[in-house]
């Protein structure tokens, strides 16, 4: 099962990230993960929030350019080497990682990693073959 990530295109100027996070916070939306990538001309803010539909509506009403992207969230042991088996599965399946980052959420000795991969269906299938599955929205307290 995939989770919806919101990608917001940012101008390269001081304060824009503060504005976006304030707009989201003022709407009562909780951030679960955040990642920023930049080029010379613009930045891309990727975030997972507890209510993606509400956040999208708020951000669009403030004039931001954004997109929704499916990503796969996988729980890994919150211990040294916990991520290695999942990366091994991706390598075994010859699946390219477009990007990855972590969620703020930690539960019961588990950390959560967000993956955007070239072949989501194959990744989920390989996880199942190894006795693993993507995290469910309820596990992450997402609507």
C-alpha cells in the first residue's frame, strides 16, 4: 500500500519553507516527514502529513504549485543495520531508488523509511516474498 506524499515546488528565497510549514500548522495538520531537494533554480519540498487531502487544499489555496506522489513506507528495526535488509531486497530486484528519507515516527523499536522507487509493484511483491509489507496508513496515524 502506498502513502501519498505532497511535493511542493519552492522558490529559492529565505522564509518560504517557514511560510509553508506555518500554513500547514495553522490548519491543524501534523507533519510526519519532510525532505528538501534543490536545484539552482528551485527547491522541492517533499512531505508526508497526517491529512494529505486537507494539506493539499490549504497549500493550493495559498497559491503553491504541488503534486501528490505515491511512495512506499517500510518499517525497519530501529537498530544498527536495520535498513540493510530492505536495501538488499531492492538490490536483489534490481529496483532503482529515486529517493528515500525517514519519517519522524518511531514505534515499538521500529523506524520508518519512505521509498520512491522505479517499480513500486515489484518492490511490494519482493517485500511480501521476504515476509515484509509496507506500513499501513493506520500504523502511521494517517487519514
